[in-house]
């Protein structure tokens, strides 16, 4: 048996997708150096999340465990050295999701066998709901929508 049940893989994958989307949204409108860092982290998280959800095992769990701690550590360093870091609520949400990934992987690595749930759809739905409840308000708080081009309607009669 594997420590990565379908519910565990889905939960961790959803968390990575949520964190990745938040990081990408924060990259929009950020200073260039910060935007590049957030963009790279977000893209890696989304790629890993897709692989976690779609494959029978977690991709590179030990590397991912270390990698999941990079964004929270980097955020602390940005806060300690800069006044104009990313917005607080979205970064807290992304940090929570990244830490959940790290804890989930650490627990799976310590526990050699895992059991499949009798009703995995319920666990997957609960994981999706929790990640959504964390990610959507955080995405709204990024302000990324303010940077999107909004089409203006044509003037009537011109």
C-alpha cells in the first residue's frame, strides 16, 4: 500500500493549485523581481498540483516537502526586509496551503502504509470545499482583478 491515498493526493494537489493561483494573482501588479518569484512559485505549485491529482503517487515527495516551505520562508524574509510586500490576507492563505502540503507530506512519509477510504468522493469533495473557502477570498483580496483590462461599451449614437 502507498501512503498517498486518492483523498490525500487530491487534498494536497488541490492545496497546491490554490496556493499556485494565489501566488500567480499576487504576481500581477507586483514589482518585477517579486512578480517573477511569485510567478515561478505559482507555476511550479500548479504543475505539481496537477501531477498530484492525476497520477497514482505524489511527485518527488521529499523535494516537495522542502519546496513547500520555500514560499512561507521567503514571505517572512520579504516582511522582515521590505515595507511593500504582497498583501497580507492572500499571503496568509497561500502560506496556510503550503504548510498543509508540507504537513501532509511529512505525515505520509512517516506512516509507511495508508488505507483507501471507502467513500473517497466525500473526502475529495471536502478537500475541494476547504481549499475553495481559503482560496477564493484570498484571490479576491489580491487585487489582481483591478489590473485586468475591462472593455468599455461603445457609445450609443457615435
